[in-house]
C-alpha cells in the first residue's frame, strides 16, 4: 500500500516553456525571409521560362510553355535544362535532387536539422531551371526545401537544441509554402502532418508565426489570395457527399498507381550503366516529347489548375492531360531531377475528377475537380487535413469542404491499405530509414512510477556479509534471483543503499574479506525516483546514470522505501500497452472505484 503523503502536483499538459517566445521571435525573421525567397523563386522561374521558350529577358509570369508553339524545338529545351541540373547536383550538392520534402525529412530525422548553405542557394536555382525549361513540376517542393534550409541556417547561428533547430527548419518550410500559395493554414497543417513528427506548442506556435508572416508579406510581393478563386458551390447534398466517397476511393487507387510509377521509373534509371548525373537528361527526353504531343504537361500549370477548378476543361481532352502528365511527371521525378509534387498532383487529381464528372449524376466538373485534387493530395502524400484545407484556401469555396473532406479521407484510407509507404516516405525508406507516421501518447508519458513499480520489494540488512548474500543468490533464493538489484536497509528499515549482482561479482573477484557487508560492496548513495513521478522521467534518469533500477522513495522522507522500479517493470508497462492495442475481447463494465477517504 502506498502511504506516502500527498504533495503538490507540478505536472502540466504541455512541457512548453518560455523559450517558445524566443523561437517565435526567430520565426518572424524566418517567415519574412521565406516570403522573399518565394518571390525570388517565382521571378527566376519566369525569367528562365521567357528566355528558354520566348528567347527574351523578361519576368512576365503570365506566360507559359504552352504559349510558345515551338513545334519540335520544344523537345531539346527540357534536355538542356536537365543537363545543367545534373552538373549542379554532381559538382554542387546531390541534396538538390528530388522534390524537396523527403530531403527535408532526412535532414530532420538523421541530420539533426542541419542543412548546408549551398543547398539554400542551389535548390531554388536548380528548380527554377527545371521548371523554367518545361519540367512538369511545381514550385512548392523546392520552396519547402529552400525555406527549410534558410530556417536551419538561421538556427545554426545560435546555441539551440536539435529540436529547436527542427522547429525553425520547419518554420522556414511552412513560410515558403504559405508565400507561394497564400495558404498559411494548410502550410501549418503540412508541417504537422509531414515534417514536425510531434504535436507540441513549442514547435506549432513558431511554425504558425512564420506561416502568417510569410502569408502577410505575400500580398505586397506576389499579390493577395486566393490564387484560384471560383464561384462558391451550393451546400452539399447527401447525394454529392456519397459520390465524393466514390471519387475519393478512385483517387486513392490512382494515388497508388502514381507512387508505383514514380519508383518503378526510379528503379529503371538505377539499372542504367551510366552515372546518375545523366539520368535527368534522359528523363527530359520524355518530357520534351510529351510537351510536343501535349504542351499542357509542361511547366507548373497553375493556369490549368484554375481552369479545372472553374470547370472550363471538360471532355476527352482531360484523359490526355491526365495520362500525359502522369507519365511525364513520373519519369522526370524518377530520374532524380529537381522539382515539386503539389502542383502536378493538383493537375492530375483535378483532371481525374473533372473527367469522371461526365458520368456522375450530381455536381459539376468544378466540384469533382476540387474533390479529386484534395483526394490525390490526401492519398499520395498521406496528408488529408492539408489536402482539404489547401483546396479551401486556394478557392475560398467553403460549401464544398464536406465533400472535399470525404474525398481526401477516403483516398487516405485506400492508400494506407494498399501501399506500405507514401511517395514521400518511400524515398526515405530506400535510404535505409523507416518513418512511422502514426502518433499516439507514449504510456511512459502518462503512467506514474507508483502504477508500475514493485510495491513490496525484498530487502537485505546493511550488516549482511557479502559472502552470505552471494550464497543466497547461488542457492536461488526466490526473493533475490528475480531482479538484478536488491535494496539495502538499515536497522530502522530505511533505505541505506542498493547492491546489484555486478557489485557482488566484483566484490568476490577482489577476494574481499568475509566480513565485508553488502553496504560496503554496494552503492550507499543510490539514484532514486518517486511514486508520483512520470515513468518517462524515471527512465530518463536511468539512461542518464546508465543504471537499470531505481529505489522508489517518499518525497517527504527520502529514505522511506515505497517500492522498486526495474527494467522489467518498465517493459511490463509497455507490454500492457501493446496488449491493449492487439488483444480483442468482449467488453465488460469496469468495476466501481471507491472514493478515497
């Protein structure tokens, strides 16, 4: 029985402290820098697009590769751009390869959130070259990587922990996305669902600050949102919500196909007997041919996204856009060139939904394009909240939100059942790192020591000789053979120390005299824990001191023994949690808990 006297409980719901204010102040700067970097990236893409396709120096961002009408001459343009990117990746930094988010994940998970300055410079340049020469990508992946790199570099200027650097890295990524798309809420959700690997105010607040600042600065730099405004739909009917479920399931299946296509082509490129520097150029051949056959597959395609959301693209041409974009994008991304995934996913999801609308009994092409876009994002990236809020902020069509939510969640349900990993985590897994995307409360963060400890541990008297105690262990004494450590008490039954089997072995190896006591051979100043302490804190103390067991004592009377906490107790608590996850049984009403007197 635990008779320890009650004391003031100092635990809180969150562990956030005043350093969140410091991180938030830093996030103000990072958000502002991210907005400027987004402006520079958009400007670079426009300049390179005008130079490559129209042979002029201009920053007119309204023109697209589709407007060039170059005929067969469109084919070599992506190839030249890809050759430059291959050289930059080989002799500059290989981190610029890919679409940005997996690289940010890798820096967070195994790079202690440290990124190189060269990445912050080369990534936007390589992405601008890729997109400006017709690459079928968006600017969001590169700006997430670039904003994250600037956040990381800024954090490295100060004495911060790895977790704090991660917060500022992600703040830069969220700020960049918010500036590109005028979607600050979706940017924060993307950070929570894909990048932070935690839900804590210490990281959430600075990330939100950065996204809001970047979104506010977007107005004078790039213009106000929404960037794809459409007339709002009427309130969703039951029939439309039911159809949204079917569209979401179809989008989930297509998401699985897209993921397999990308990594299937990556595997094919990996079998080529040439250096990976040349892969983007080979992939660009298919980009150029695809652009010749259907110029709509080239570039970021923001105009096409708006046309899909407005219901202006209908009919069989949507099938050509869907298939062409899927293959060109998959081949290019599989080749390891530089570019983003969000804009292409929006185009393919919108084309899928709009194409299916001709057979759907309710809704219009605009609605199902919107649902398809969110569903493809939710399924391919495993970020359903980001997908639904992203479309809401892009269009400001609030009435469509229920249908968008159903489609996004349905697509997620399909992909988690048919695919082991997403298009983002698969790349990380291929580098030897497994990323678990399921978050739950660790039982060590809510269980207290008193709930898992051994409340009646055996003890030995401080004056017991080591020879006699070792004999009891050798004879298999049931009270002592079950655990590595044994508590030592004085004549009053109070804690005097602890002795482990290792202490016994060392004492015997030193051929100590027979009159050496267990207290002399053991530790007379043991590290202790308390029954009201979180199991997490007790285990952290074990790790810090490199020990495997702790006496549990009364806070008010530090020598009064309450129990014993060993590795077995900790593992038993973990085993109980696993049992609750997997043991299926018929439920029974819980027994009434009597009120304490």
